[in-house]
């Protein structure tokens, strides 16, 4: 699945609205819970652009509250292992 398809699916699953609690604004952007850096792209290639690491936020919440949606490296390692195993089973 391409990144654009995953973004569209996130918007669809969230009914087009920001994921931040109590916010009813439309999604402005897709936020990476674990930052999209070259280090993380190398270490977590399957996880980084997966639905497990992405959330749709409005402009204000992306600017002010994105830190509330962080994922630790330990969590990312778990998801990366799981995604590798899932991929190998196919």
C-alpha cells in the first residue's frame, strides 16, 4: 500500500476529523507519532509509514498537541518486529 493510500485510509477511519480528544476540526495533516527522520527510516522501515504510527490532526492540534501522540522507540521496535513477522507469513 502506498503512503498516499494509507493517508487516505487514516482520514476515512477518522471520518475526516482530528484525533485529538475534544477537537471537532477537520484533518489538516497526517502526523508521524515517531518522527520521520533518516535514522528512524533506517531502523523502522515498516513501522514508520504504517497506520500504527500515523494520526490525522487539525492544524492547531498538530502544532500544539502532537507531542501527546508520541510513540517510544521500544513501542516502535515491537511494531516493527510484528510487521516483519506479518510480512513473512504472507
